[in-house]
């Protein structure tokens, strides 16, 4: 809202925020940027200006065209939001992995010519390989366009599967199906396993590598806050 005198109007699209996506990553279907519609109910609108707070309420009525109960609508939104947050978790892990890899590559370039650093350079290259491997399990980093995923250039990974599943759940005019629930359970199990692998790298392998760097007076790697 501008601060100019007059009457101003704000339009709410009646939806939550959508997925947080991996920068430059490709996804092969759906529109995970769009958030799920909020369920029917009473919502509070608050405006703050110059120390003054004004509140009012908005009543959102159910769409009478949908043959869904209130509990089914709430379950649908709850499920979609959980899937959305899982996509955000993947995105967050990939950002951390890329940050660490960038530091490792730059340090290796800096210390490559020092004989006393050979072991650290080698260990850092091994760490980079592990980072690349894990990122490749989370999504398809070699895909240059969405069709590359369908064409099996690296194949469909968890990021694409969850993104598509989220879009179905968020945009559907009916309850989340049993098949979607079963697929989501599989995705959840895979995500749990990959997050454990991620934490091993961040909490165990990287501190060990930093200790090696300290022993030869090399710059340490900044570990992102998890």
C-alpha cells in the first residue's frame, strides 16, 4: 500500500506462499510456485501505520461447487503445506551444498601450488565429489531444460517428484488420494535418508576437513548454519 492520500485497495489471492525453488534448477511438471488455497474460515486483516493498528475480519466461504467436507479441505491444505515445506528443505540443502563446494573449489585454486597442501587439496576434491553426488540425488543438476528430466538425462529425482506431487495436492478439487499418500510416504523416507547423508557431511566430514586445514594454516570452510 502506498502512503499517498486517498483510497487504496489490496487484493488477496486467498492462498499461502508456494514452494521455495532451487536457483536455476529444472522441474518437469506442475507449478510449485503457486501456493495452496487457504481453507474456508474467518481471517484477520491487520494494518500498522505510525504506531496505529487497525484490524478487521474477512469471512472466506466454501466453494459450493466442491464436494468436500471442511475436514477434507483442511487435510488437503495441511498435506500440501507439508509437501511444500519438504521442497523447501531440499532447496535449503542444495544451497548449503553449493556454498560449501564453491569455497572448496576456490581454496583448492588458491593452495594448489603449495606442496604442503597436497593432502588437503586431495581431501577437498573427495569432499566435492561427495557434495556433487548428494546434490545429484536431491535433484537433476545436469538438466538444462525441463525436458531433459523426461528424456532421462540424469532422470527424475526427489525434487521433481515432490514438486509435482505438491502441485497435485495444492491444486486438486478433491481430497488427497491414497495413491498420493503412499507416494508421499516414499518421498518422505527418501528425504529423511538424504538429510541424514547431508548432516554427516556438514556436521562430521566438514569439521574434520577444517581441522586438517587448520593444521597446515589453510583457510577453513564456513559451514552454513543448519
